[in-house]
C-alpha cells in the first residue's frame, strides 16, 4: 500500500498570505494525485486532479504541482473561505486508494 | 440537481450488520465508478471500497475485506454498502462519491454525498 504523508499537520496563516502544503508518497505515483478541501461538517470537495489540473469551478489561486513522489498545493492570497483541512489522495495503480493525513490551514 | 444522498446510518452493536444506500440524482449513474470513503470522528479520510461501472469489479480496503460488500443497482441509480461483523473501529461518517471521469486513468472524486453516521457501540 502506498503511504501518503502530508506536512505540516497544521499551517497558521493570515488572509492574503500564501500557503504551501506538501504531500509525499512512499513510492512514485507519477501524476496520479488529487487534492481535496474539507470544511467542518461538510463533505470533501475536489480541488485538483492529475496533480495540477483544477477541477471545475476551482479558483485559480489554487495551484497543484509536482510529480513522482513529491507534490505541493499552493494557495495564493488566502481568503477566509480557504481555512479548512486539505487532503491529498493517490490513485496510481487503482485500488487500494490512499489519502494523506491532512493539513489544517488555520488563521 | 446533481447530487448523492446517503441513508442507512445508525447506532448498531458490535457484531451487528447495517446496509447503507446512496441514491444518485441528475447524472448518468451507470457511467461512473463509485466509491465509499469514511471518516472516523476527528480523523482523516479513509478509502473503504470501490465498484467499477456495470459492477464489473469491486475492491476493498484490508480493514473491511470479508466483512463489507459494495454493490450497485444501475436501474435504480443506487449504490449500496452491506456491512457485517461491525466493530467499534468502523464508527465513522460514511460518504459515497462519484469518480470524476471514467476511462481516463483517474480515480478522483468530484461529487460527494453529505455522509451518513455509523456508530458501533454496545
């Protein structure tokens, strides 16, 4: 099973700042990586797939990058609505699918 | 409206069984792979099970293999999860979700239900 490790566990930032979230896989996943945003009491929301493609309706301030084993989600000019937990998920060989432990972006 | 609606969650005793349903609306259900993902209280996301289009293949996390069964009824636009031999560690919110695009080599999920809570306790 591919293990996904996210860092930091918690990121403190202010509105207007840039947040950089990291996701690392225990073996290569090529570009088969997605990012999700989850707010309290809500279901996850797909932000990025294939490591760098924004999902429909996702703002351009969300930028996914990376390939192989190291990936980054950059959130430019943080808005109050962006404070949430972010998860990465790999799907390189199909199931089993694995998620990272999440990064909480807080004020 | 395009949406998924889960139902069936409740309080159940250890060793008991429960069946979850996920009704799909507003899209061609049969054209999508579907999955169940769970989230224990205060914890992260855990993939549980996946079923391909037409039910051709099913997959399970090791933690539920042999106890849970995923199925689908495309005529009723509904996804199911039969859960047997439930344990305390199965306590979680269970989400169903839709694979964004079949056939492009991806398994990412662009439509999620609101979740249904399963609590396993004496």
